[in-house]
């Protein structure tokens, strides 16, 4: 069992930066690929970024060059650094853990690959 708790969301202006963190419980964290997804009002949940236990990190084209994902296995955390935020980045951001192994980059972008989800943290970007 893995429990995930996100933090770091908030209200910012366009062009600002935010850093989301996801704290995981459970010593098996190191085995999991970790992902970030987001869901805006009235829209489906979409992939943002992910990172495998080996550091492979697919990024959505919509945030490539602005967002960076990282993980610290010693601290059992995964982070999402978001720079140059845009109003269209406004959404609830979810951290998720996948126990699929081995896992491909393609699979890491799919919500169905993730079995544990955090409660989400709101990010609002004003124009």
C-alpha cells in the first residue's frame, strides 16, 4: 500500500513558477514509476509528466520546456517544477504511483497504469 500526499499548489500569475511535491509512504516507493496528471474543470484527466525508478521521464508536449519532474528516493518524494505558468495550466494536479514493471515510456503516460493516487492540489494561474 502506498499513500501519496501532494502539496505546493496555489494561485499565481502567468509567468510565475510553482513547485509541487508529492510525499509517499511505504518502502516500496523506490520500485514505482511516479506520474503527475492534471484535470481542469469540464475536461478529462491528462498526463503531465512521469519518472521511472531509473530516471526516465516522459513529459507532455503541452508542458515540455517549462515543467521538470524529479524524484528523491531517499526522501520518498517526487516533485514537479513548473515554470512560465500559463492560464491553461490551471487544474487540479494529481500525483500517482504505478507498480507496473517493467514499464515503458508510453505506458507511463497512461492513467490506467497507476494504482495509487493522491488527493490532488489546485493550481490556478491568472492572466
